[in-house]
């Protein structure tokens, strides 16, 4: 491209080497050189990065929750669902920060029931085994304890990690090992993935917050490890409290 520009500009002002150059020709040549220099500078300048795609607008979705593990009261007026990848660093950030405030303010006070559903991402090799390990621990009443241990160790997951956590929780290791080795809950994880896709989930963490309904929830979809205030507003709106965002119709 640069060579073509140079040839084009050179052809526009032919000056034979043996002919004397006039003042007008000299000024025209200088102007053309300046134009060529500007073009070169533009070509060398870093190109602006493409704008990051905006997060899709939160929307109202429905999620079936039959057969899921629930934290909090079953009859809590509001339900909050998290679709999580147990190897996801953003899920870990939410769990170790914002979730603790939500638990203290709304779950422990009986206003919200919290439900965890799995959405292991393909590029996280340990996410699906981790989900299976958590469900196997749930057979022995330690679902939430194992989920916590796996989440906070999300950057160092392996079979050894799951079995070490299981021993620390006092699980029957023979039963846990058989459950994990046979991938007993593979179909259940696949069912969670299907529910996530149906709800428009494409990344983790993704949440659905809304009034509790029989066997499920229909509410606002929230994408990402957003600040506490976003969840608080959605929860208070679902509770019908003043100060919360108005529920979407």
C-alpha cells in the first residue's frame, strides 16, 4: 500500500533528473511528501480496539427447581438461583464476598432461599468433576460444606482435593469414592446445564432472583459477579419492599 501511494504521488509530479526544478514544482513535491508522511503515520498508529460487547439486558426467566439443594427456608418468599462453575474465578469472588452478605441479610433471616445449579464450562476441565464431588458429598448431608470447600479451592482442583475435603468433612470414604468414580450424578449435572441454556445462561456466575413459586422461581436474570447493591435491589423488589427495582413485566 505504501509503495503504491509513493508511485501514485510520484507519477502526479514527474520531474526529469536532468531538468531544472521550478519553485512551484518544489512546493508541490514537498506537499506530496507531507501527505505521504501523514498516510504512513496513520498506518503505523495502533488501531482502536473493538468495543466490548455490552452485557445483555437483565430479563425475566423461569427456572424449575425440583430435586435441587436449598439453603434457607423452603417457604422463604424469595428464591435466588446461582448457575455456577466451581472452577470459575468470578464465582469464587462472588462466593467469598457478596454471598456472605446476602446470606447474613436475607438467607439467615428467612427472606430468601438460595439454590445452587451447575453450569460447568467446557474450558474448565475440573468444573464437572467438582460438581460431581459436591453432589456425592450431598448424599451424606454435606452438600453445602463440600461446595464451599471446592469453591474456595477452585484454583487447585483435582481428585486429591475432593478426597481430602471429603475426609476433612468426615464422610464415609468408600461410599464417596464409589459415587464419584461411577459419575453417579452425571445426568443430574446435564439436567442443570439444560435448565441453564433454557434460561439464557451463557456464562458464570448467572443468577435468577424472584418471588418463590411452587417447584421453581420466575424472576430477574442477573449476569456476573455484580456488586451487592444489585442483588439487594432485586431481592427487595421481589419482596415488594420500597427502594427495590420494580419487577419487570
